[in-house]
C-alpha cells in the first residue's frame, strides 16, 4: 500500500464558471520516503491540491470529488477529530509565508511545541522543550536555545522558514507537504532550505510533496515530478527525464523558460546535484 493515494481528485469552487475546475480529476500516489515535485503555472491547482490533502479546503466554498487515502485513512471520510489526529502527526504542511503562519504574540519555541501539545499530551514541559530544540537543530537553526525565546518579528525570513519546518517536523510526520517553501527567500537561503529538506528525507525517511512553480528548483530535490496545468496533470515521470526530454508542449515551454538550462545541468551534475542520482 502506498503512503498516499490520490484518486480522481476534483475541486470546483462555487464562484467559478461551471466548466472551470480548480482541480479537474487528478490521480497520483506517493511511497514512504519519496520526494515528489508538483509544478505548474500560477493558478494550475497546486495549492488547492495541497489544501485537499491536508483537509484545509474552506468548507462550503467548493465541491470536491474523488478520494485521498493517507496510510490507509480516507481523508474525505474522516471526522474533524480524526483529521486533527492525522494532521500534525502523520502529515504536516509548510506554506510559503512563514510570517503569516506564526502568531506574532507568542515566542517561537512555544509555537514549535504546538503539535506536541495536541498529539503527545503525556510529555512534560521539559520533554516538550527538548523535542522542540531537537527539531530546531534538525532544521538547521544554530543556537536553538536563543531562537526558542524569540518572537517571530525578531527572526530573518530564512530563520523563520526553518522555524516553520521545525514546527512541522516536531511530531515526526511521515509526509511533509511544502508549498513553495523557498519562493520568498533569496537564492543562498533557498539552497540551504533545499539541502535541509534533502537531509530530513535521507535521515528520517520523511516523504515530501514539494510544490513549486519553478521546475529548476524541483529538479534539485525531487526524483519524480508531476506537472499540472489548469487543474490537470499533463506530464509525470522521473524529474531527470522530464527535464531532459519533456513530452508535453506545456512542460517543454516551462523548461525552455529556464535561463541557461544547459549550463545548469552541467554544473549541477558536476556538484552531484542531479536528483536523478539520489
Ligand atoms: N478560496 C478560493 N476561492 C475561489 N477560488 C479559488 C480559491 N482558492 C483557489 N481558487 C482558484 O483555484 C484555482 C487554483 O488555484 P491554486 O491556488 O491551487 O493555484 P496554484 O497552482 O497554487 O498557483 P500559484 O503558483 O500562484 O500558487 C485558481 O483558479 C484559483 O483562482
Ligand atoms: Mg499556490
């Protein structure tokens, strides 16, 4: 059984034209420990797909169809209580804007511990702190004791994104959904976050659904990729193959738009950065 099975998933927002589906019936699966990339232009349905997976689609605004099974649990059939148990324990989500995901009034450490309050109620305060500090170290936050006491506005964008990741991995989920986690960051920090995700995957066998509009970023991290356009999957396969020999005209366009593609391929291979080698 796959870790995640998505079958014929569709979403139609009530305020959209009848024929315009945000997600138009997509199917894919993920194995434990897999890193899967999901790419596509703005509005292609990536975030809506992530929201369905994580049960965050606003109630009463859209009709949805199909099925999503995570580790044997049918997400659409879950009660709110069951969903809360799965969310944050089996699967967590990191979004693009860390600043809006943290509450400005609480210290970072308290917010990283949030998932533990919900999912591991038996932990003592000292144990919770230990787990939070460990997640912070694993997320590449140097001096975690100090960051633990800070408020969100006292951290840089890169540090906040790391803190978001720490909050997402503190419960050791099997699947991490990362929706454009590096888009708002500068290139150096972006590379560090990619390296961090790779590390989490290797050391902890965490599956990652990595969402980006940028195929070039996906290429560095994901062995497999799905390309979406207007709510549909137009191409899927090994990232390496898709990048070298895209079959769908839309994927060809996406790749042609990456500046200096040949040079990038050459350099990344020299640095062992080709996800096909993973
Ligand atoms: N809350 C909402 N209400 C109505 N329509 C929505 C809502 N959220 C998304 N949509 C529509 O669903 C479609 C898919 O949007 P989605 O946010 O999934 O795109 P995306 O692929 O994540 O794009 P981006 O790269 O810009 O993040 C779009 O047409 C969008 O307008
Ligand atoms: Mg999006």
